[in-house]
């Protein structure tokens, strides 16, 4: 039971860190990185009422990915705090690369809200960095709480 609770805590903390990071990037004008409203408006089809659905969807996905990341990491024997952080950054980087590609190639041109249709290099880079933040914070929390899924075998 504590594995589930710790995963929820880690997922919420990592998603909150990513959300704050993306908000900071957006608020400084570096990139149109209002990811929460972009996600929410995919469903509401409106910018104005997209915040709460976007937060719900983003945090739900963040917790879901925390379960996936931790399950993957639980397969690795002899992990330490530093290994969890490094794994978080590396997996976050590749997750960010994938999501940046999906955003640019599949979502931006078809987004229902005009302000999210122009997703260039800055937006992709912001999403990549945001996912690295997510992975790094997830690794920090998982390492600190020593979260492992004992029902999974370790490799090696």
C-alpha cells in the first residue's frame, strides 16, 4: 500500500514541478508553453475554460507515468538515490523528445485554439526541458522514499 501512496506523492510532486516550470517559461515569454491550458482546450475547445480540465488531465497523466517510470526502474537491481535521479533525467529526456515530436508533428496544426497552433522550436525545447524536470523530480522523490515495486523481478 505504501508503494502506491509513495507513487502518488512522487507523481504529484513531479507533475507540479513540471507545471510550475512550464508556467515560468510561458510567463517570461520565452515560449508559448501554457501546457495546462493547451491540454485542457483540446477537450473544451476553448482557452477560457481550459484551466481546470487541463490541470486534471495533466496531473492524471503525470501520476500514470509515475507508475510506469517506477515499474521500469524497479526492474533495475541495486539502485541508489543518485541512480534514481539520473534515471529520471534520462527517461524524462526521452519522454520529452517523444512528446515534443508528437506536439509539433501531430497536435499543433490541428489544435482547436489558434494560439496553440504555432508550435516551433522554442515550444518543443520547453516541453523537452519540462519533461526532464518531471523525470528529475520524480527520481528525487522516488530515491528519497526508496520506492520499488517488490512484486516485479529485478533484471540481472
